[in-house]
C-alpha cells in the first residue's frame, strides 16, 4: 500500500495508467528533457512566492554547476542510481 500525504486525494487507476504512460514515454527522452519536465512539474505545484531563490542557494547551485562543468565532480548516470535504489529496496 502506498503512503498518502495529508490533504491529498487517493490516486485512481486511470491516474496510475496515465503516470505509467508518461514514464514509458519519457524513458526515450534525453536526461536534460526529463529534468526540465520534473522542474516544471515541481514549479507548477509550488506557490509563486517560493520561486525566488535565496542568494545563498544561488551561490550553491552555481558552485555545483561549475564543479560538474570543470570535471571536479562527476555525475552518476540515472540508470546506475536507479539500479542502486532498487538494490537497496530489494526490488
């Protein structure tokens, strides 16, 4: 049974099927496009006043971006992360 958050409506079978279709479709997309989708969904669900990032958070994002861009930090491919999560969860 899936946990429900307070104040949320239960997910219908139709919604689950739609989610499955979206997941199937997005597996063909480049990572950057999936990231954009996730960002847009997150932003659509948050109040507008949360849109503005603090200067500290902007600095952190810029630092992390530069670390990745310079090669100082390596990213982990989604497939490896997913496999590790499934291993931890025993799936």
